[in-house]
C-alpha cells in the first residue's frame, strides 16, 4: 500500500509533524527535532493482513471495574534480536513497522489492548456486562537507535517526545468514546517489556481507569471542600516543598519529590507548579524545562546502584469528564520495584490480593539518596 505523507498541525509545538499510513491502514506519525518536516519515503512495502476486530471489555461486578480481554496479544512480538526489531527503521533487506529513518515516531499498535474500534464502555453495567474494547493503543519510539535510554537522549529530543505526547493526548482525547488518555514507559525486562528498543506507549481508554477514578474522587472532594479555591495535588506539592525532607529537585515550573506515603521502594512524583489537566496544556516554557528535569530524574535512578534501574513512568492526566477535569492535575508517577542493588520487590499477598502496600524503604532516605545521585555520590 502506498500512502501520501501529509503535514499535521501541531499547536504549541516546536517539532514538525507528518502523518502517513502503514500497509494495513494503521496511522504513523513522524515528529522531527526541527520545526520543518524532513523529506522521507512513506511507503510501507510489507504485505500485511487486514486488521482484526477489537477485543472486549468485561465488567467485574465485585469491584466495579472493567477488564480488557485481548487474547490476540498472545502472538505479539517478544524480545526479538536486534536485526528483527520492529522499531528500527526499515532497510532494503528488512522492512519494519517504521518505513524510514526518524527522530520520534508514533504509530498504532499492531497488537492493541484497545481498538481499533471506537466505543465507550456500556453505561450502568452489571454482572455479565461486556462491550467492545474501544479506544486506541499507540507505540512511541523515542529514537531510531536500537539501544540507549530515555535519560541519555538530548534535551532537544526529549522536547520532541514531549511534543509528541502532547499532540497525541489532544488528538486522542477528541476521539469518540475515549474517557482518559495515558502516556507511559515501561523500562527493563524486570518490568515486563517485550521490546528492547527505547519506546513508550499511549492508551486511550473507553472508561476511567480504577486508579484514576480513585484519585479523581479524592481530588474532587478536596476541591469542592475548599470552595474551588485549591487543588489536592497543588496543596500536597506546597506541603512537600515547605517540609523539604522528601524533595528531590525544584525548578521554575516543576518540582519532584518522594511522596509522604510512597508505596514503592523507589517512587517520585514530578509535578507542575500550576494546575494543568494534561500534557497538551503545558506552555513552551514548561515543556522546555520538563525536557531538562525529566531525564535528570531518570538518570538519578540509574546512578543509585550504578546499573540500569527498571521503572514505570506514568503520566497521570485528568479524565475527560468536565466535572473531574476541574480538579484534575497533571503529574508524573515514577516507580521502580528495585529495593536494593540485587533485590526487587514483588507484589505478593498483601499488595496483589488486598491492595495494601508495605514499603521496604523510607521516603526520606530515598529522597536524600536521589538528591545526592545528581553528582554520583549516592
């Protein structure tokens, strides 16, 4: 299938964006480090089968939560060798998911948990309720290089990734049936990654996820009790900055701290100083600072033990419900199960079954070590 590449408007961005289609019709977008799009071939030379139907979501009446059933993901690519990586640019000898060299590329996942159909979760569900697993799942390739880490990317490249997250958040939020957009990165085999190539993902859910629903309810209750004059996340940030014991770094627009009641052996929250609902709402100045502070924070994790630390980088964005967005507040939750150089925390009985976390480290000590890790003295 031959596709025409087209320019995509990207407001509040310094990165050029172009769009094309893969052989099975999935969308692919290139985000360039420059403001002017690079010229590149757009043709996907593969002979791919037609896309399969969406999976389904089933309602868990015991918890009030939706569960996605995506059995087709059993056949997804799993830790291929470098010469078979689907995220490396295509060559004459081996076509891949990305038909040309690139800075940052975003495309629809070939093995999605949600989508390609678009449909909201059924209203007023009960036992036995099921629906189409509507939504969208996208892969974000941070670099065309097969090896490397996010923290080692240039600040210019990180800014391009941030622009890509913001662009996709805005675009996916406008799709029918989407209730929440989630940008994240899983790093390391201990976390469960299936591709070594530096990349992240974006999920557009047809329902508000359980964790987001809990946080949104707490934020809304606090906001209403304060007469709409204060936010929960903003108040916590102010308290942490005043206390200082768990602060890791502070900038003009963002600050990072280990939360007072951290669940994980390594957990850091990176929070903007003003209330914004999502990444798309950040100004150019905020994005520029984030492009410096965020990789700094990731680098500190690796310097704690002198070797790569597995982590989950989760961008919590406000659900799209207008009522919940009024008190919603963008923030990053960066977590790792690494509790020592050679030890990982596994979610066993109390955490996995009861949701009752028991932390093996103290937030104050972790924050002190992360502060020192800037100079490699930890």
